[in-house]
């Protein structure tokens, strides 16, 4: 199982949070970020599915947190919208 490590520095203190990529709350956060990016960029879920060559339910499952989050899936989703990891990190609140 993949693990994501998030380190935040505030007022001289450092906080490190580890998220399991299979954690449903983390999956939901990822889904919310992907949905926000998609809506901001004016894409429909159907268009994303077509661009990545997946069935129409794939974007819905990604955005709802029903799919286990994989870095490769996030990357495919971002690339279909012309977004990158920096965009994703901003929507996740990491930067």
C-alpha cells in the first residue's frame, strides 16, 4: 500500500502527517480536489473519461472517493485536464 507523507512548517514547528493511500477520508480529500480542479477548468466527467480512455463511471468513482487512490490514477486525471502536481497540491491545501 502506498503512503503519502505531508510535512508542514508553521511558526518554527514542523508537523508531519502520514496518510494511507487506502484511507477513505484521504480518498475523499483527493476526490474533492480533483472535482474542484475539473469544475474550475470547465470539464465534464464524461470528457475526462474519454480523454483517459476509461468508462464513464471512473471519474465519478475517483471524485467520490470510492476508488482506491493511486498516484498513477491521479496523474492521468490531472493530465487529462492539463493540470499538474502543483495544481493538485494547492487544492489539497499542501502549498
